[in-house]
């Protein structure tokens, strides 16, 4: 869905600009340009990326909303990819808390994808958040854009919280980027009988920090 934008409000942030976040500048293949709508100051705010399944369960959606809300209440910016499922609920939780959230798109800023998130798009901006993309206006949500976008989600964050992930998914691509970038990886344990929990449970066995309460993140030295 295309959205009418006041193009004068779109900020073009180049990699050598002062406002360009240092965390992102240091990753492998950082975007040379970021297009931004909203509050550019939160790019450098302490932040957690919340990621997970598009086809999430009720357990996943409730936890995404809960952690988005509770972390935002602690003045931690929530970063996600604006996709259906976990991403959407984490953004909504942050907004409910009147905290800040950043949506990283896999298309141009003038395209709302998925289209049903049009009101969420507006609410992120109204609430003082930001919507960003490395793709210029008019860029469609091509399939290959989303794996590329994932390096920005993790690159902007201080750590990544995984809530539901299948064995093979875009979520695990983001986790791999996070590990390469030296980010802490957190995971919410899930039902061992659920395909949606396979990835998170495996991550915990491999060394991800298990999270059952927001304090499991807040009390970690990496975030403090």
C-alpha cells in the first residue's frame, strides 16, 4: 500500500553524517544511506531488537507485546521489522507504553507493507518513533530485501530478543547477523512441541540468554 508522504520530512542520513549511529557504522556492509521519517535522535538510544515468527502463536504475540511494553517503560527503544506477527506486537507494546520504537522496512518509506499496518505506521510516528529504510522511495518489498534489512535491525540494537522462531526462518538470519556483530542474543523459551519454538529453544541450548522476565535483560551488564 502506497502512502502519501511529505517528502520534505524525509531525512537522508549518510554514513559519514554525525547523526548516523555508530553501532550501525561498525557492522559489516553498513548501509551508506538511511532514509528516515520521524525522530532521528532515537537512533542512538539504548535499544533492544525484538524479532520472531510472522505466523506467531497467541503465546508469541502476548510475549512480544509484553516485552515491547515493559522494555519501553524502562526507556529502551524497541527495534523491529514491521512484519506481521512478533514484529507488529512488539511495536504495539512499545507504543502502548508511550515509549519509542523504530521500524526497519524492506521497502521504500512510501510503501506500507504489510498494508494492514497502516495505522501502526502512523502511530509509530505520532508517538515519537522512527521509520527507516536503506531503500529509496518507490522501492517495492522484494523478497531479497528482507534478509538484507535484518542486518540493520540487529546492527542498530544493543541486543536481540527472539520470541518464537522456526528451524529455518528470517529470524535466524537476523540472529546470525547479531552474533557476527557482537550483539547479545536473548530468547524466550517455548513449548517443546511447537514448531515455532524450535529455534528459540535451540538458541538457548547454544548459549543464548533465556528470558522469562524483563529483568533478565535489564540486569545484564551488556544492557546496563
